[in-house]
C-alpha cells in the first residue's frame, strides 16, 4: 500500500505554472514590447518569479523550480541568433535572474526574450505562449550628444540683462533623437528634471532670478537607456531689479493737496487726507499721510499704475489702521466699474486680517492691530498664475490661482471701485506706496519691510565709578548693588603663564572687564524700562555660571512690570537649560510662554554663552538664541506682548513682592535694541563691537 501511494504521487506531479508577464523584468524595468520596450545602458539582468503548484509542495521534499531563459534577435545579415541560459533550482516563488554577460548581445538591436519553469519532471509553457508575451529590449551603448541652451530674455555672456524679479525662459535641445529628459541646475538652485514633448525634442523651463550677478545654468541630456550626455553650461549676467514704476512716499508737507511721485504721476489728494504725520519708526520713511475714512479720504493719479494686470506686478505700502472692524482699502486699481486688484484690510472673518485680491482670488493673513504699522505687499506672478501676500516681510496666507482681467483703470489709494462708486475707505495712516511691473522677490520684500533696530543701551562693563558702570554712548549707566563688582582681566604688567610670581588673574569674558555677581544680593539696574516690551525688541548678554550644579533657578536678565516680569532670561538647573519666560499679562500667576535651550552649567570655566532675546511684534514670535542659534524649542508664538514699566535688571528677577533668583556668575556685553534682529545679525551681539 505504501509503495502504491509513492508511485501515485510521482505519477500525479503537476507541471510548473506558466510565467506571467507581470512577474518578468528587463534590467529592473517592466516586461514590454514595441514602443514600450526597455532601453538599457548595458546587457541587462533578466529576472522572473517562477511558481510550481502548491499541490506539489510535499512535506518530504522541497518544492523547487529552475528557470530556462531564451533570448533571440536578427543580426545585420538577417540571420536569427539565439542564447539560452538555465538557472539552478530555487524555491517556488523566488526570483530567478540571468545576468547577461558583456558582449553577449549586439547594441542598437531589438532583443526578445522569454522564460519557462522546470521542476525536474516537467516544464511550464514559455512565457510567450498563449496569452503571454515575449519581452523586448534594446542595448544602447552610446551617450546622447550635449544639449544646446538658449534664452531670449537672458542672452549668453551679455553684460548686464534685466533683471531680478523678471522671468527668463531657457530652452535645452540635444541633437540626439532618443533624449527623453534633461537634468538642469542653476547656481544655488533650483535643480530639476524636465521632459520634452517627444523623444529628442526641446524642453523649456522658466527661471526667476532672485539675486543680481553672474548666473550659470548646467544641463545634461538623458536618453531612453538612462545614459547621460556631457554637461552643457550657459552663463548669463543678471541686473538688479527694476525700480518701481510708481512710488508715492506720502511724506509731503502739511497742507499739501497732492502727493509727489518719485516715479509715475503725482496723486491728487482728497480733502480727507492730511500730510505730515509721523512715519513708521526705524524705517527710511520721513513722514506719512493720514486718511479720515470719509468719501474725501483718498489719493489718485487718475491713471493706471499697472499697465496690464495680466502681467506680473506688485503693490506695497506701509499701513496703520485706526480701526479694524470693517473692510478698508490701502491701494488698488480700477477695472471699469470694479477693481482689477485690491490690497487692504478684511473684517469678513472671525478676526480681521490683511488681504490681497486679484482676478477672483483672495489671499489673506496676518493680524492687523489698531494703531500699529504693518508693511503689506501683494504680488501677482503671471508665470505661475498665482497671487501671494506678504505682511511685514513674511509670506502670509496661501497662494491662490488668479485670472486677472485686461482692463486697466485709474490707480487708487485709500478706496476701491465697486459698481458706480467707491467703498471700503481707509481710516488711518499710509506711507511708502509702491507699484512694480515685475515680481518682487523675497529678499526685496524683506528690505522694503525692514525696520532697522536702534540701540537703547550698550553696557560693556569694563569699569565702574561710584557704583555705576557707564553706557557706551553716554546713556544711563548700570547701577551696581552690593555683591556686584567689575572684574578686570590682566593689565599686561605680567602674565601668569610666563611668570610664576605673577598672581593668577582670570581674563574677562569680553574685552577688559565683566560684571561678577555673588548670587546673594549682587545685581545691576538700568534706569527706565530701556525697551518697550509691547513692541519688537532685542536684548543680548554674555553670561557664565559660577556653579557646575546650581542649587536653583538664576536670572540673568529681567524687565519688571507692577506684578511680574515682562520677560525673564534665567538658567533652570532642573532642566539643565536656559529659559526665556514671558508672562501673558502683568498679573501674579499669569499664564507664561517658555522657550528653552539645553546647556550644562559652566562651573566658572570657559568663555560663557552669548544669549539673546528677540520679540518680533510683526510676526508675534519670540526666540531665545544661545551662541547664535535658536531651534524649534527656542521659538514660540506670543500674540500680544505687554509693556514692562520697571528698570532693566541684571542678575535677578521678580519673585512675588520681592526679588529673587539672584545670579551667581559673570555677565558682560549687555545690549538692548528697539526692533527685532534678523537671524543673520544675531552674531553681532556679545562681540564687544
């Protein structure tokens, strides 16, 4: 009976399954024929997944199959050539691969191949039989020719061509008829790949110069086999961005009835416009105009500033709303009985925001505040077809697809056309209205919105007289309390490292001296709040902790209000971190926003750490920099800062009704500024300059 069963199993062997086309690959490309056949840059690896029926998977023996490959082609004499290859048996369902040897197949010839499975007793049908299909490939042994490059806007090697914010179009074309893509790169980017509409055809890419100066484009042509041409280079030279086509500073003298244009046409002012108001602080503007929100509060040149709204343009202005609970227009342009575009304030949502509307699209963002200046800039990019909005130099909202109308009517400041009349009139201050006939790029946006930080105090802590250390520019000195002393470094009369009889004297943190605090009562005070903490400010300091394991939190900088500190920079040993603490209100127990930078305590050694606090009221963001760096954990949103009323404190902070968290360590180079430092400028703090 047992013998009979064994004979029956052998006699019932099932042949392997026919290989399926989807289980075959040519050089890791899908099996295909005709126009979809694979092109390879070397004799390929042919692979197949082969199967034996599961019913043949007997416990006593492994279910093994081996692949039998066959390739064929017609040579130059019209004679058919064939190659065969048989793989060793492997488990059913495993890939079988044939690495075709170098020189085994001719180049630039259509090669067909197929495979079948053999389990040692029977073979499957060929993969090409019945409903199956042979696979085809062509071995390409030649690289494509280098591409030529041309641009109508930016001719090669021509000094200098217009310019930043103006698109160029660059066409690349290889003489080879099998090129299917081009890889390209500009200096500093962008980098990418573009495909021609047909093999061997040209491809064109747009490029928006962001900086003036020499520029270069490099290109490689890639053929169907993935072979690359040599590199083509194209050098061109970009001018600075064109100035605005219209510019009204709105800094005219009191009593003026029109606004002088630095570019474009003077703008007639309605009787609701008053000139001679203060300009946004720390900007290049010298004065501004105030519009009263009435039907007489407007300015217009009576002509378009944007000749064709379908082409790229930008409109910008400084704006200070006197109210935020209704829609108000900063600037725009008529288009018949409607507006081609509008830049202004929108009160349609749950909270007011700034908005830019063009061609049926609106981009909104930012948070207008009554009585607070903001720089607004709307851009329509005709190349991308999108509108975008910048508020205080930062992009706001989400870019939106726009389809501007061709109509170009009169430019308007302070009102928008709607039907037979004007509406949404501006109430508040305006200044620096500009219109560009190109894209204004991000660096230019930042420059237009820049508010230069101004020094409010710089204490180098080199010397002290009568208990006070002077401010470098003649301002109020830092008054030193008991426990606070100025430490001076070596005077040069001897050097401990060279003279064993010279007393060991430690060097100052920066320069010739620094402030040493005893951790019990030592501190220093600068008269007045020094900075307005409800507005943008920057404060820097160099600090070194005397203890390797401080017993508790220690404050290096604070600015008090009536009930708590408006901000506090302290070391928290429990977290081994420097912290910036900013309470939301001048109340005991008020909620706090805390950002931190991890760092072990100094233990009285080393050169200390450069700490900087930056509050940017324009972006409602705070940052704590440690040695020039501010990561994610050191950055947070703070929508509403409040004004501290007390004097700047060095070395202590408020603790209820008393002072506490006295610093045991050294402090140097205390610097305070009105305005937010950009990240690229933080390195200036703490250097002694």
